[in-house]
C-alpha cells in the first residue's frame, strides 16, 4: 500500500482473476478427409470457456478412420461397428473450485470419425440452425457433442437430451457467427 492509499481502497481492490489456460490438442489420424484442425481447436476452446472451465485444462480431439473408431466402440462401449463420436472423460469434475485453479485439469478425449460423419451429414441437415448438411457442419456438431459428454452431460433422459441439445445449439450458433 502506498502512503496515498487508504486502507479501505487497498482492501476493496478487486483481485486479478486467474487466467484460463486451455490446452486443446487436435490430431488427425485419418486420411479420408482434409480437415481444418485449427477450426476444431477454436470451437473446443469456445465450448470449454462457455461451460465454465477455468484454470489450466487439457483436452484432445482426435479424428480417426472408421476402422479405428469401430475398434474403440467395441472395446469401450461394447457396440459393434463404427460410430460418429466417442467421449472419454478423465477427471471426474470438469469445472474447478478457485482453490484448485492452479492444478491442471485433465478433461479427456473426444474421438470423431469423419467417414461416419460424412454418411450422416445430409440426414442431420437442419438438426440445428445453420446445419446445411455439410461435413464441416456435422463435425462441428460432433465436436461440441463429444465435449459436452466429457464435461458430464448425457442424453439418456428426455430432460438431459433437451438440455444438451440446447447447449449444442448455442455453441454452434455462436461459432457460426464468428466463422462468417
């Protein structure tokens, strides 16, 4: 405190907020489609910030072949055949209390299969405002969907499904506006 400051002004000064340092890594382990990896990194960061992830957090998004996701789907979900997206949460709670803000939070992994997405994109056209049936629109949806699963959302019950779809629409609409 300087001599010109009163004790009241020193105690009422807002404390600087902790910086959010999100380490989102995007990997392309498939050769079927050319992808804009930076696009999906930015989308992931916007969802994490929007969902209140603060402090230091790590997430990976990996694009894989239909054969690779088929194996993962069988090993981890017990389902035969490929799927469009899988989510593997690591830390149980995705948001941190202020006391834990310096501790890195291992969020998890999202695995997306562009080949399955390509098969589904025309079917899912219009599933959210702005989904024009393109592969990019479908992958945007899958990335957001997978991240919400990593953060603990589910869609087993109707109410959960509605909440998750609402969150997806918000993030996808906001991202579409920024991408224009």
